[in-house]
C-alpha cells in the first residue's frame, strides 16, 4: 500500500508539473501574438529608399498613449520584428501603455534600399524620418516620442540626442562607444569561449589589428581588390564596404553633447560589448544627471535576456533547447527588472 501511495503521489506531482509547464508555454506563446493589437502600417522615405513599418497602439485606437518608442535595430538584415524576437518586448511595452513603431531595414521585408550601403549618419537620418512619420500619424503623442535602440544603435542614438531633434527621450541597450574596441572585445570573448589563454588572445588581437590595417590600406590605395580583401576576412564585398565605411565610428563627441533624457543600459554578462568600459565612458562623457541614467543589469545578456539561459553572441548560436525556452518564457526570458526599468523610466520622463 505504501508503494502504491508513493506512486500515486509521484503521478500527481508529475501531472501538476506537466500542467505548470504547459501553462507557462501557453503564456509565453501569447507574448508572440499581436493579432489582437491595434496596428497601423506606416511608410516613409529616407536616403532614396522607401521604408515600411508597423505602429502598434495600446488599448483603443483613440486613446492617447503614455509614450511612443521607435525601435532602432542593431546590426544585420533585420525585419521590423527581428524575426519575431522583438514581440515579447513589444507586447510588454504595449501592456504598460507605451506604443511602439518598428520598421524593416532598407532592402529587408517591405522596405527598398540596401542596409549594407548605409553609414551611421544614414541610419540617424533614417531614424529622424521615422520620427517625423510617427509624429504625423499620431499627433496626440507629441512631446512623448522617443527611441529605443539596440547594439549598433550606439552610433545612432547619441548622434540624435546631441543635435536638434524632436525626440523627447532615448533608451540605448548594449551600445558601444568605439567600433574598433567593440570588435576586439567581441573577438576576445569568442576566443575565450574556445579555450584560448589570455596571452594567446592578446597576441591574436595585435596581429589581427596589423592585418586589418594593411587590408584597408591596400583597399584605399587600390593595391588590393575588394573581392580579394573580402575573401581574406571571409565576408561578402558588400559587407566589407559596410565595415570600411563605419569602422572608425566613435560616439565620444556625441555622448558629451547629449542634451535630452538618455538611459544607457548594459547587461552585466554582455559577450558582445564590454559593459564596464562603455558604462564608464558614458558616466565620464555624459555625466548623467536625473532623469538621465547609466546602469548595468545583473545576470543579463547583450539584449538583456537571462544570461543563465540565453548568453550567446549571435542568435543562430542558440541551441534548440534555448530557442524553445525563449518561446516558452516570452517576456519572462528577459532578466528580472529589465523591461520594467525601461518602461518605468520612459513613463517618468514623459510625465506619466
């Protein structure tokens, strides 16, 4: 009888666990659904390209949103929802009364043009054009429209915040100050994960810097053909041109001139951008006073997800079980307090 009782308890516990897991998965899946949200398709022009995006509104169409954020993508050929990866964040912001506008990069989805042909100044001009389109479509939100940018947006948002712009606030996640230094950090973390010693990594970075200098010097003088240069570093000629155009980016001057409320946040476990040195640069250059804030989030990745589950440099490095966990968790895949800290800050600076 005792064995039978234990078996029944195990079966009950297993059933409860299975139901809990199923409930969690269903809740996570709902964070990827925007079918019931109020949506407007917006188009705008920038740099000769026609850009297409989606404006999502919280609540009823006629309601005045507490704020509006325009998402500025990081690197890569990203569509408006980053292959669905943005959706849990978008739904969480909408639930907090914050409208969201996000668009396909040039040449991606419904947008024309070529994102690889852009400089960071081009990206800033594009963001300004997007802001104008949203302000025209949603006049009741004037005075509470800003940007939420990721990673490569670190060379876009400070440009906008340091010049005359109609944006009312800026939130930057995982932004780097210096392009070259960010590349070295990224490479060092990758090699560290492969088991390289610190001494070997340091030597490799010195050698790589020398080879890169020689390669781009050869391109500039015409002694090295673009196709051969691209082959040497295993990229397409178009990607090589993008790197050549932007490799000297440094946001220091723009950061020192930031004149609007600015939140800069990094995940403490970031494998792509050094959270310590870049946060220190922002504190030194921007010298943030309220409402501006510079902070790092414990246990968070480059994109502010839970580092214990999702700390990979690239999305395609995530194994199937990590991808499944992201879908099951939805917004709970973010590190504790990540979304709340951003939405609360936005509501505070927009007067809500």
